[in-house]
């Protein structure tokens, strides 16, 4: 996590604390749904703790994991653009605490709190860039490189090849859905990463920054 990102999260946490009593703090258990695809979009959510995943089901019934969001992330912000229904399903993948901010309250905060508005705009720009990178990743990279990138993102590993971080437990089934492949392929790549010293298991999954070599290897 970069200093700028850490600062942004601290700023959001402070600003959210000012309005939390006017909104609803909710606790979600693992696998509990925050909202479902097609639900009415009438609020924005802010993750205080935990992780959630976005899943989308096509008309043909095929399901895909779009992304995983962690502490300090917003979700459901599409309602601010006038989208009436949730375009995907949000599910907690571990015990998660979320603040529910009504759409009217969120709009009011964006108008009345310049600091909050600036941080939110910065967050949305970064999030938009991440979505574009995810799309390029899916279109042009192999399953192995997509898995490596997802692990690095979950571990908040930047360009420092000497950095390592522990990812709390995440199933290979979820990783397979995110990568867009089958679980046996994920198992094969994880075994390879472990043999190369890029990852190892202790209390969670430790990801070493040198895993970025997989992405840069042509």
C-alpha cells in the first residue's frame, strides 16, 4: 500500500466517522449477501473492515467474479449516476463491517464537504483505472499472469520486488472465478509459484514481490 493510499484511507475513515451516526453500520458474516444483482440501487456502502466480492451472472447463467474490495473501498456508487438497479451481486468473503450511506446523504456530503468530495473523486479515478487494467489483463494476458497480478493486488505489492505481504485465506475456487479459469489450473500455478519461492503458506498466503517477474516474463 502506497503512502498516498494509506493517507486516503485515513482521511476517509476520519470523514466517515463524522457521519456514521447518521447512517447504518452493518455486520455481515462470511458468504452473506450485501446486495444482489437487480436490487434497487438507493445507497452507497463503505467498507470499514473485511472483504467483499462482486459477481455477475449473465443471461446464459454463467457467473464471474469481477473484483474483490477491501477495507477503505466504496461499493454501490453507481446509484449516484442514476443507475436504478444493482448491476452485480456483492457478497462478504469474510466477516465484514460496512457503513450504509443513503444516496441523498452521500450527495449532500459530496456538496457540503470539499475534503470528502476531493478524496472520493480521487478514489473513483483510481478505481476506474483499476477497472481498465483488469479489462486489459483479461483480454491480453495468460491465466498464469492474471493469477499473479490478482495475488499482487490482493497483497498490495507495488514495484518493490523485496516486499511481501500475507493475504488472509482466499479459496482457489474464488481465485479461479476471478482469473476466469478452472480450479485445477489455479492449483497448478499456485504449486509452481510456491516451488519458485514467490508464495508460501503460513497463517494465510504470503506473497513475495518477486512474483511480478511472472507478469514481466514474455
